[in-house]
């Protein structure tokens, strides 16, 4: 089944403790992206990747890092999480940047 | 920078009522437009999209949207809503000026009363 998977789905952590949220797609898509969803703000793009080893900042990149060492994986790294990063995070992928994006199930993060 | 406005934050309708959700974008050049839906507890799914051609676009589940370039709008419509349409709806735009980014509106929560 073609899909985008994220792990973990739920995460509670404390300020300053590094964490990684994984994202994987099995559709051989070139374009991958991370969004955060906050009430009243919709989805805002954090980082995106056009292909392996090609990443770029979205609208809200501060406090986040990404890497794209393999085509299928696009992990989101929070080196030192803070409470304002409490949010619902979505990973998405598409065959190319101009095409429809397919979203993962989301990761709900709470930073205490 | 491109931006998207969804002016209706929460819409409440009774079953069988007609629906229209507003979406306006700021970019004046070539745009790709999308409507996504998020059912409670689920991830975003594509309802419909406009890339070019006929400005009236039909999507899944009886939804349609009309691209009106002169008004910078891409409103979502459905003639008769059902309780199962209760969800959050997001408009999104990708412009030729920021082709690698998809910008979302803040979303409209639709509640359909049985």
C-alpha cells in the first residue's frame, strides 16, 4: 500500500531533550516536506526537500533540522525542544514539487 | 510571499444545507490551488485541485470549487452536506513565484448537524 508513515504518533518530552520524528514514504517520491499544524494557523511549512541531499527552509524553520540521506526518509530533528514547539506535525511527499502531496498520519508532540 | 485567507473559521450547517467556504489568495501570477479535508483524528486528504483549464473543478464526495482569477478566489461548494462532511477544510496555494512551497490557509471547521 502506498503511504507516508510517521513515528512516533504521540510524544511527550521535556524542554531541551533532543528528539527525532521519522518520516518514510514507499512511493519513490522526490519531494518531501514537514508541516506543523496549530489551531487558528492552519499548516505551516517547516522544511522541504526536493531530492536526496537537497533541503530548504519553509516558513517556520527555527528550532528544527532535517536531513535527506535516502530518498524514502526525511526525519525531523528538534535539537533542543521548547514548549512553543508543542504542535501536530505532518510529513508529506509528492512525485515532484508541482504535484499533489500525500500526507502522513501526523505526530502529536507535547513539550513540557 | 504568497498567502491564503479563509475567512470562515467555523461553519455550522444542518444536513442537506448548501455549503460554500471561501478561499482567497494573494499571488497575482500563475497558481495551483487545492482543497484538503481533515476528518477528526485523520490526516489530510485531497478533495480537489486546480492546475489549469476549466475553472470549475469537481472533486470527490460531491465537492466542487470555482477558480475566479479576477477575484483571486477558489471557493469550495457542495449543494447538500451530510453529517459525514463534518471536518476541517484547508485551502492551499502554490504559486509560480514560490513553486516549491505549498501555503495553507488557517482552515475552516465545518460542523454538520444531523
